[in-house]
C-alpha cells in the first residue's frame, strides 16, 4: 500500500520536480518466485487459466475459508470491479472449485 501512495505522491509532484530539472530513474524490483499452487480439485485447469493471470495462488489460499455465496460474490467482484476477463461459464466453475477446496466443511 505504501508503494501506491508514494507513487501517487511522486506523480502529483512530477511537474513541479521536472520544472526544477530533476529526473526520475526507473528501479527494477525482483520478486521471489511463486511456489504456491492451487490444490487439486474440480475445474483446477479453469482456475489456473483465469485466476493466475492477475494474482498468485498464495494470495487466494491465504484468504479465510469462505462459504460458496461469498466466493461467488468475490468472483463477481473480480469480473465487475477489476474487469477480469472471465466468462460466465468459467466463473461458475471457479466458484465450484473454491467452494470445494477453500470453504468451511
């Protein structure tokens, strides 16, 4: 979160800083390899094809166990708010997977 705030502040200040003759350097950040994987379950291939495009399996698996209705709302949010290009058919399969593998029993 701090990186987003700092980038936002830097962008707001950029015209004034550039007018003063200051230049920005790009910085390369290397993240550790993602070693987490979604566990086996129904529709795993669909989950990997759709969900890993935007975030790691670990990010999803770190969430608490949620009931099917909550997972359905999360998948809907990903599609509607974050514009994840997930079809209606795939969304239903993703919810089935999450309800089977990451929901209270």
